């Protein structure tokens, strides 16, 4: 299954967002792999439009499994202020 999603990064935080994703926590990367996400890519335009792409056998199962990882909650809490 191929998944594509769109988000909007606040224009005043685009560069900071890029910096954060230059060093995604290794334990988050591991959790993403363990929950079945493959070929996960993010594309960010200068105006803050973010396109995400990934592949998974069962995306709903991946999302449910990711909720079991505390690193996901920590990452989401840190990243949520970046989005409109």
C-alpha cells in the first residue's frame, strides 16, 4: 500500500523544521521500521507545504502499533508546534 499525505509547516519555522529532520532520533527511525513503514520520504517546499510518502502492508496497523512507542509521543509533542 502506498500512502501520501500533505501538511503545512508554519512559514516562519520552515528552516528550523528542516534542521530537526536532518537528525531524526535513531530510536524513532527504528520504531518506524519496526511498525512496518518503508520508503518513508518527506518533501518540503519553501512555502511550508509538506508532502509525505511511505509504503506499508497495512497502514492502519502501522499507526496503531506506533502508538505503543513512547518515542513517537515525544516526537509528536516536539513537532506539533511546527504545523498550522
